[in-house]
């Protein structure tokens, strides 16, 4: 099983943190993850708010490339509708060169109306922009040239990518896929599917199966195992683990609900977000307390043994997968985050690494 660290660049929470503090503390955590043997380190793209703020994850990962030795560096993810395809291809080629081939290019289409509004882009265009821009990026990274393109959203003269990509990105493309159409799109472009853990595991399993079926239909090889992304606390002290899960994972959940306006009615009328509209209706009917409890229960967190037990329970439903863990969020004290990642690396990660997880999903 491949295990990575996902960075969130967030100052949401009770603790007052400057933006500088957020970056200093997360960088320390990232460097420790590389030392501890994590397979990858990912950074999000988010803008403008305490929820999360890394406006250019290529810049961040380029900084990590000079300070780390082993971990793969993952954009988790570049939000394609907010970026020009040519610039994404150029930045990816440059970072891959500087990191000696350690880049994993993660792509997404974004969910926050707040961010779309501040970019002056309609959410109704998100699916179209992603579906049009992504093949342009992937083709340019394979050929070294972004060919002339005249589309609905992007008009691109022929452009040569410099530095020229020297390694194929096949097998190094991930896509955040949290809705049915995104699941199909990930399969279509041959990407590894990434999902944040927040739905019932039976629903995640249905989406994994849909992805695998579509992938096998379109490609000559087997689909890669998916990646789950979990918010976690790992602590030998069971009472403290429970306290910190409720405090920090609970506060992160509230930040998600606020930033994405998850209970809002706008998803129902936003093109390409109809499933989120249905989810918002279901959450309003269930009530915040019930939704919070379900979210807390879905994360692989707690004592080392509790984490391993939850991992096996998920595997029993979903089959094989890789993992990204978020160890710092919601204003968490650095001491707590560092204790968590150290305990995880010592007590949990070796057991996870010993699992016989294949690179592709069985037929």
C-alpha cells in the first residue's frame, strides 16, 4: 500500500495563526514525512480563505523538491478550470525536471462557489473547462507540444513545451473524483481516482466499480487502485485520540461545510453539480449532528489499533486502495500534529506497508 501526506494549508480553527505560521509548521511536517518514509507529499490548490490557501501548488512543491529526497510530489490537485492549460503543462514539465521525475500530477475541477466567483468564472462552466482543458494538458506532456486548439473555452496556438518533458506521465496522473461524472472522466483520461472519505463506504465501492468498468472499456490495461484521503489523528492515548478527533476533525468538517456551502441550494441549479444538490438535500434532512457523526466515523483515525481495524473494515467493503492522510488542520497545535505523524509512522505505517496491495484492481 502506498501512503502519502496531504497538506491543506489551513488556518481555520480556534487557534489564531498567521499565514506565515501555517506555512512554517506544515513545511516542518512535510520534511519529517519524507524522513519517515512516506511515499508521497501532496499539496492542494485553494484560494482566498482560512479554509485553505495555496494559490500555486507547483511553487510549493518546487520548494519541497529542493528540500526532500525520496517522496513523490503531488498536486492534490490543480484545479483545471481556474488555470490556463498551457501554463499547467509548462509548470508540470518544469517541476518534473527539477524533481528528477518525482511529480505526480493531480487534477480536479473545484467545488467552491466562493472561489469560482472571485475568479470571475461561472460554476456552470466547470465541467466543460475541465473536460476541454485536461486532454490538452495530458497530450502536451506526452508529446512536448500543445497543438493548436480552438474550443468553447480555450483558444490555443501551437506551443512547444520547454523544458521538454523527458519522462512519460502515464501512471502519474491522478484525478479527484467525488461525483458520478468525475468518476467516469477519471476513467476516460486514464487517471488514478482520488476520493475524500465522507460517503458511506458502500457508495464509495459503487463509484470504484463504475470507474473500473469504464476504465477497462476504454484502455488496454487494468485500472489502478484508487486513493482515499482521510483526516486523521493517531495517538496511543485512547482518550486523547478521541478528544482530538472530535475537536480537530470536527472543526475541519465545519470548515468544509462553510467553505463549500454544502447545505446550500445553489448546487441544484449549477450545471454539473446536480449530485451535490441531492447530497445537500439529504444532509439538510438528516441534520448537522447526524452528518457530523457520520463524517467522524468515516475517517481512519484514533489509536494505532483503531486505525488498523478501520482500515481492514474499509478494505472488506471497498477492496484494495492507497491512502493519503491529512495530519494537520483546523488550527491543530504543531506538537499534536507531530506526535500524530510520528506515532503513525512507528505503529501503523509498517503494518499498512506489509499489506499485499496490488497496483491495479482485480477484474
